C-alpha cells in the first residue's frame, strides 16, 4: 500500500535478492534505474532503456553489477519519493547512525517535461546526508564485467570493458581514489556522488543539491497539469509519474516496463524483455493520460504509433523506442536470473508473431488522433484504410492473441474483437473525413462481426463468451476488455454473464484474476503464473458499466492496497503471498489504476464511465 510516511522495516533478501516491491524507480525520460531498499542500484541500462544494462545485479547478485551507497551493518530502511516527483529518498539505519540517500536521474536546468525533447543530463546523482549519529558509509561502483578507474577531471574516469562505448565519470564532494571506498561520517556530514556517461561537465560547479532541487522542480511543474478528482488520488498521482518514467520523452514511445527477464513465477521460464513499445499499451495509455490532464503525452504516444506504422509499411505489435524492429530474442547464459530464475533474455521473440488485434490498435490510435485535433496525410490514410480492408478477413486466420502464446495459433475472440474495432474506427474516420466510398461497407462489416462474436463465441453450457471463435476453448480474462473497446456493452446480458464467469472461474482470490487457466488453455510454455494485475482493473470497469459501482469501488480499493509502499505495481502478483512477479514496474498495471479511478469518479458523478 502506498505510504507517504512509511515505517522502517528490516532489509531482507531471499536467495540473495531483495523483493521486487523493495525497489523504487527513478528516470529521466531516456532511461531508468531501480534503487533497492538496501541502497543499491541493481538495474540501469545506459544510455537508453533498451541498451545493455551497466548494472543488472537484479538478475545476478554476484555477477550483474551494482552501485551501492549504504551504511555498514545496515539493519532497517524505508523509501519514499519527494512529493510529486521522480526523486527518491532511502533512509537506512546502521548500528550507530541514520543516513538518507537521495537519488535522481538528473534533468536539465529549467526542464519542461511537456516538451517533446530530451531533458536528460546523462547523470545519476546519489546524495547522502547523515541524519543522526555516526555512519561508516560504504560506496561500491561495480559495472557488470568489472571496471577500472583513474583520476581525471576532478574525479574518476571509469572504464568498463563490456561497455567501451560509454564515457563513464564519477565525481564526488569528497576525495575518491577507487571504485570501492568507506567514509566515516557524522550527523550533518554529506557525501555527494555524480555518475555521468555523456560529457564530463568538468568545468561546471559541483552542486549535487542544486541538481536535485532542479529535478524536483521540473517534476512538480509537470504535475501542475494533473487533473483528477476521484478515489485513491495519491496513488493515481504516483501512477501518472510512473507512466512518465516509462516514457521516452523525445520520441513519445512508452516501454511496457523498464526491465527484462523478471520471472513470473519465481523459478519459471516466463522471463521476457519488456523494454519495448507495444501498440496496445500505447492505445490504453492514451486513454489514461488524457483523462488526467496530460493530453500532450497522449498526443505524443499517438503520433509515435502512426509514425512507426507509416515507416514500417505494415503493422507490428511492438517496436523499439525509435520505431524500428525489436531485436531478436537471445538468452544470456552468464546471468543466473532473479532468484535463480533462468533464462535471462534480451530482445523479444514475440515481435514477429501474428496478432490481429494490432489492426484495431492502430486504427483506434488514428481515431483518437483525429478527435484530439490531429490530421491524417493522404498517404497515411491510404495505409490505414488498407488495414481496415485487411481486418475484414484477418480475424478468420489463427494468431497468437493478446497474451502472445507460444503454442499453435487459434482464432481468438479478442483478436476478432479488435478487428471489429479496426472496421468501426475506419468507418468513423471515413465519415469524419467525408470519404463515403468505403465507409458504409466498413460499418456493415463491423456490425456483422460484432454479432458473430456474440453468437459464435458464446458457450451456452458454460454461460459465457469463450476465448476462441474456431470451436472449444476456455475462459479468458481478455474478454473483459470488449466493453472497454466498445465492441460489446458492459451491460449486455452475455457480457454480464461473462463477467460473472471470469470473476468466479479465473479467480485467484481476493479480487485477483488469472489471465486464463493453463490446463484449459495451453500456451506452449511449462508451468503456471501469477495473477495478472490489469485484468482485475478490467473487472472493476465492467462492474461500473453494469451499475455495480459500490462493488467496483471495493475491488478498486483492494487492488490499490496491493501497491508497494512507494505506490508501484508489478505485472503479476503471487496470490498465495502477495509478492510481486514479472517485470516491474509495469505500465499496464498503472494504466489500470488511472483508468479505473477515472471511470469510478465519473460513475459517482453520474456521468458516463
């Protein structure tokens, strides 16, 4: 649960690793880092989200590398964010004193986070101050693969053999003679550290406090645009910042998560690289961000999607942050994986899968782009209308579906529904542009497909829509998204029955939901998984659409209470322990916090959800 003034708690590891929920996220719109409750930076990719990590102790505590600033004999700690910012503080207690470390990926002086340009200074600031007593503060900077250092430019030039492309430089307000040091500090003493990987700023005045203040101020100027009057306001605020931390500010793209290969479950092989942009994530993010005042980010996401589609010449389900194809998936045998959950993977093998929902995702983005006042050039519209034509028949062909199964393809109900979205949005766009030649046909095809979905996916014996249109199949929580994409009204009798079936048969307990049951819906991978957080927020939205607002509000509050003390959520949750699973923090989960909160607020105000 988000706690703005959390208590101290013991620093505990299992198999040598902190729990995922004992990490905070910092970022600068170009990359991000995870800072542990123990004062370690165990994850940071440089110079960008999708680059090779400089530190990835999160995936191998012995060989992955880390940047640690912590008191010797650390016993307990707590973390919190500076209000309305991406600046994190970690207070750590040692045997004889208390130290606070403030961490930030620094923003340029006067940074305007609403502007679509890079705001990063390519610097990590770690500023420690002793709050009480005396502390022996340990500093260790150890990139993956090791490093050497030499004195240069009032600091240390760091040479990491694995990353000769990076010009690493470490400065401090106290003398440093190596990458490992111990500092005897007492109440009021400071140790400021700045790691840079761009230019060295050797002629600039060293003022870590000013850099931190400027970064906090930039975040708060951006948050002045936040607009929300609904439940769980503090968590919605934090979710907005978390999404912004997952955003590539210059491009407008959004990583699904800033991490790779965090397992779901522990010991399993479902370890994927999420440092890329899925078109469906961007489409959902647009809805969430626009409704809390961040129309600029929404427009940037939309523009990025349309640009990526136009450049690639065909719709891809995911792209790298520059709109290019995602790298091939490879396994890294040198790393043991989080809590020994191998394999560690870079790249994503699902990038070239056939997933027919992408037709609807791209056309829905185009529709939202026009609604926000954007324009479509003739060449782009020609490509989009071609997508609509393709969607008329694509849904009849097997694909891997929204969950990217690695088994033989099927005709998924969700995929067909998103082809219906493609046809519907193409008709809407055509009408808006005054281009009637194909509009009537798209509209008729959309209505036929909507009726077919309701009829052909209905399982009379099970009293629910099912996951497939080509016969058989189990229950799939993605069916809860049909009302969200305006395919089927939430209060349609068959959707009401499906909502009840999902809530009952896919229940993981206490409001959590599985995506599907692996015995009923084999996906080509061994083992089970945890409860998928976003699916439960979809259930909230369906309950709202069915007029069950009080029930929806209780479920929403229970889900929000599962956030970490910093207000962060993972992709999945272990139903038996409440522990986080999968890549972290997950943009989809925070989109759910925002979207369901907005829907609840509107329902309570008597408006449409």
